[in-house]
C-alpha cells in the first residue's frame, strides 16, 4: 500500500493544543467508520482478556493468505514454473484458512451456529425465492461487529468447503490457487469490521505501545516533523515484532501451513515498512518542517533562527537513522527469506523447517528490538535495551551469533 494514503487520517488535537499523532494512528482508520470503531471496541471488551489476541490471529491469518498469493512472499527464490503442481501451496492456504475459521468461531461464542451457514440453502424451505432472499439478506447484514464477523465466517466457510474438494488426488493449477486466495481476499475486503488488508492500518487493541519509556519519549517531542514519523516508525517496528511473537509461540502440532502464511505477512508488511522508512520518511519530515517554517513571520524567523537550525540538524540525524533502519530491515528480510528459510518445495521435514524458521526470526527479532532502542535513544540517550525489552539481545551479541 502507498504510505501516502496515511494523509487521509483525521487529525487529532492533544490537550496541549498540538496534534496527537499516536492517537491518530491508533484510533482513526481509513477502513472503519467512527461508529463501527466504537462498536468494535465495546464488542471486543466484552469477550474477555484473550479476545484481542484471538482477533489478531484471525485477521492476520486472513491478511497472510492475501500476501501468500504472491510468490514473492514465499520463502526462497520465487519459482518461475507456472505449470507446476500448486498442491503444496494450496494445502498451506487450506491449513491457514481452517485456523482462521477456528479463531473466528471462538470469537463468535457458543451461541452462534456456523455449521448451518452453507447447509441452510439445501433445506426444503429454500426452494422458495422469498425464503432464499430473506436468508441471504440476513446473512450479509453487517450492522454490528458480531454480524460482520458472522457474515465473513459464513463466506470463508464456503471457500473452505470448496478447498477440501479441490485437494482431492490430482494436480492443482496455478490459477486455482490464485482464485482461492483472491476469494479470501475479496470476502475479507467486504467486511465492515474485520478488514486488516493494509500495511499501515494500526489498531488500539493490537498496537498500543505498552513498553516502558517508548511512549513518553516519543510523545514528548515538540516538533511535528520528528513526532509524526517517529510514531509511525515505532508502530511499524512493533507490529513486526507482534508477528514474530505469534510465529514463535506456534505449537508445532498445529501444523506448518499457518506459519508459512504468517511468514508471507511478515515479509510483505516488512518490505512495505522498509520502503517507507528508507524513502517516505524524508518527504514527511521535509513537508512538516517546510510548513512550520512558512508559518513564521520574518521577525519570528530571526528570533528563532538558532532553534530552527538545531531542529534542522536533529531532523538530519533522524532521517539518517530511519533511512539506515529501512535499508537494513530490507536486507534482514532478504537474509531470512532467501538464505535461511528453505523454499516450500524443500520443506520435507516439518521439525527441521520450524527450527530454521525460529532461528531466522530470532535474529530478525533482535534487529527489530535494536531498531526500536536506537530510535528511542535518538531522543533519550540514557535509555538502554534492557530498559525497554525484558529479553533484549544487543547488536554485538547478535553479530556474534
């Protein structure tokens, strides 16, 4: 996704009179309306402590399937044989979709029967047009989060049933694989409540900054030019760490397929964040600084010259750090996905594959943690990695490994 679409996020004014960029990125959305955002928050709060993580797993699994549709996001070098059998890839999608359905049904609760969602059209009453129309209208209502989730699960359940038949003995064509991924993407995109299909969409229930020192340090920045890019950089790096936590906590008995889909998500979003950090952040800072400069009168410029010069030097340093982080993140992703994790065609031993995956994401986690620490230290030099992360691996230790 083009990060320039972030400009459509509604400005939020803080109590001090400036813009509250943290609240903007978490509580506003380009997909959810204000009423649905509020309803989603209230609905989720009534589901218990584990509900937000279950919803995160559900939504990210669906987004991962969309990312997995593109061969670039698969481990190893992208295969160029379009006529090969796509059964392994489709089996991975099936496992991920079944996992997403289990998580979604868990969120719905025991009172909602999803097993009848497709079968109801086979009932004797369904021979009547009025019955079918009324059923389909009710089926597609999305006036609240529960209805939206049920509608999405019903559609995904139909895709899963078709998948089971497609994986009968015989080769799977590439367009069949792509069509299934596109169907999941389309149904997810239609959801009024559970649509995570963009790299720069942050949610309060998933992305609130709870680590010590991070939020107070970035929130204390007076300069809009540094505050806005610093917040989205931190949120992006922490979101990637959240993906890694989800992968690392995976139970091997749950199968390899969903993990491969989550890796596709990690690579897709990671490359989007890397491109933003190494490129767009410079434009954002330049634009914000230019607006600040243009708003001053000649007398104000003269009186604040030293202050503006210092701010300019600080922005140059921040720009260099963010550009370096972006370029290094891109290299770390290539190292993990091209050199360390085997391609799907070579995944013969699931235990060995999980070992290589965990080894690669351990190194990637260390890099991301260090990137967060360096960004915080740009504004608070006394902060150390152990002050922010409970289990922190320094750059020196990571290099030794």
